[in-house]
């Protein structure tokens, strides 16, 4: 039984909820989309992003290093 | 029976009947009832053709994300720009940056409305665990550091009125917690909208600065003047402003807020209006801030090392005590609204990736991880700000670097998702949307990368 006490006076039947919400908006009926089939170009792009993440970590690390040395 | 995967062979035949049966059989949660109550009002006013009421009901995520981006550091950046360059190049430039922000943010509206999923959730589902957790992790880190800068602005703004730092920060934290614990998306949204509209407080300050209206208008046509010409400092400022036009939390926040609000594809047009309205309001506030600090430029006041409240103090002789007071209040508002929206974006991403609660409509009992993220993110940032001798300037610099560096993955995923016809259907990007979307993306990424590299290796920049 759904606790809807804090909604105040409201129709506790559920049909109106299903009328105004789409199925994917209900918390228990979402279908998982599943993994996307990647094209060759998208695979290359995502691998490029992985290398970018490494680059990003290095740059942020250098920024932190420079900042700590400047403060020290 | 295995859960069907959307788009898999045979799923189409199963979809309609399966969906109907599942929907009819599904038990409803409190979150469903709350969202349905909000949607019921939308449906009623749409069928009654009460367009203004409908617009009122549907605005929110777009205005909040744009005005939230006018956060404490951004307003200080605009103030610094006005003090250094006066009325000229940067007025039309700021307008163009918000146009670019609209192009990007509009895609999140369509994504959220068409898929009913938040940004982190979609990345997790479509690209796997690594990218899902990476997106959540780097967003959480960037947001935490950004929240520190917001509490700095809150402390500075209220410090102008003599409010002790601890009281200012604690008060802001309590406000953040209190609004989140309303456990109702609609309530949270309306309260924060009410706060966010005070971003326009910089407009009366600009008027009090007595700008020459002809100069303001002329600058939009001539993109000038540019005092000092194109220097290394100007290029760096340009790159940092472009690179920071859209930050990762904006993508995650708006898409998840669209979902939490319950928008559907029928609401996309209003979502666009909401986003455009937000961009206009934010641009007006930003431009007003530049104009408001122009007296400092005209009187050769060196504001390069000014912190938040220093601007209010320095402006007092030119805009009066009232103007200075409004400026300080605006700084507090900017930090406060950003703290509210940014902490929420972290909670959305966490819930979406971990499969736990991800809505402000969640009850406290089942949704405690969601609320815990909001509260702990804000609390950690608040505590850091109050630590004596904490390296806050260092954190502010690092935040800028992280924000621009974290943007490329976030925006690449945005483009991949919004072009994914399997999930977007007819609402996927068309040729024109891709032209502008990819164009803006390339500009944001290159400017951001350039800014980050030069920040770390400043000698690369010619003086």
C-alpha cells in the first residue's frame, strides 16, 4: 500500500497517475536501453577520450603541483 | 522472463503489449504520485489552452541552469572584466557566449524529455560502467571544488554586511539542506527560482553607475573599444570565458531536472523557451555586472587582485551605498543559487549511476542516499571554506582548470547521445542542430584546452 499521507487530500486510486504519466516516467517500469552498438568512428572517438582522460589527469596534477609549490 | 533491451531484435513486437501489461501491473511509488500531481496541472492547463499558466508551470530547469551558471566566481569575473576593460568588446561577447550556452543546453532538454533519463544514467546505460562512473566521479570532484568557490562568494557577500564567516556559511548550508528536504521537486524549484531572479539585482547597480547609453548600444554593433588591444592577458581571458561558457554540471543538472520535473516530448517547445529565457536573463545580469564596475575602469582603479566584497567597497563612491549593498547581495545570491543547483547535480548523477534514488520527490526513507549526497557535498565545501589558512585561491584556480578540462568528455557524450536515433527517435539532432552543436563544441573544447594548458604552462603565452 502506497504511503501518500504527505500529499494531503488526494485521490488514492492509481488510475489517474497512469493517465498523466508516461510508462517510462514510472519509477518501476523503465526498460534499460542497453549498450549502444558503436561504429568504427565512435570506437576511435571513445579510445581518443580515454587518452584524453590520461592527458587531463596529467594536466590537473601539474596544476596542483605548480599551485602547491607556489604556495610553499 | 529477461528484461527486454530497447532496440534489440524482436523487442518492437513485444513493446506495445509488454509495456501496457507492465504499466498496468506496476506498483506506484510516492515519487510517482508527486510527479503525477505536477503533470496533472500541466495536462489540465494544456487542454484548457491556458498558455501563460502552462508556461509558468513548465519553466524552471532552463532558467535555473543559466542563472546558476552566473555563480559567485562568474560574477566576480564579470566585475573584473568591467573594471579592466569598461564598456566595449566584452558586452556583445558575453551575449554570444550565452547564445552558445543555449545551443548546448537545448540538447539536454530534448534528451531528458525524449528518454526520461538523466545524463549520467544515459551515459551509464549506453556506454558502460567505466564511462558512467567516470562521468559521475569527475563531476563530483569538480562540483565539490566549485561548491567551495560558491561558499567563498556567500561568505564575501554577507561579509560586506558584517556577518561573521561561520554564520554566513552555516546559514547558507542550512538553507541548502532545508530546501532539499522539502522532498518535492516543485517546491525546491520554485524556491530556487525565487532566489535566482535576484541575479538581476546587478541591473540597478549598473543603472546607478550612470553608463552612457549610447556607448553601451554602440559596443554591440562595433564590438569595441578594446582598451590595450589584443594582449596575452586578453587572449587568456577570452579563452577562459569561452571555455567556461558551459560547465559539466549544467549538462547533468538540466537534463536530470527535466526528468525530475516530468517533462515529456510535448513540452520540448516550452523547454526551449525556458532555456532561452534563462540565457537572456543571465546575459542581462552578466552584462549589467560589467557595466556596474565600469566606474572602476574610468577612475583607473586596479581591481586585478580584488576578491568578492572588495568590489562592493570600491564601488561605493561611484554607485552609492545602495549600489554597493545591492552588489554584495547579488554576490551572495549568485553563490547561493549555484550551491543549490550544483549540489543537486551531484546527487542526480550519483543516483542515476548507482541505481538508487534520483529525485527530489523521493521520500526520505528510501531516498536517503540522494539527500545525503546533497547535504554532504555542501557540508564538505562549507567546512573547507572555514578552515583557517585553507588554500582557497589555489582551489579557485584548480576549479577553473578542472571545469574546462572535464568539458570535452561531457559534451562529446552529449553529442553522441543526442544523435542516437535509437533512443531519441524523431527528436535526434538534424543537420542544422549538428552544425551549430558541433561548431560550438569545437570552440568550447579548443578554448578550454588552451586555457588549461596556459594556466599550467604560463610561459607559453606571448606577453
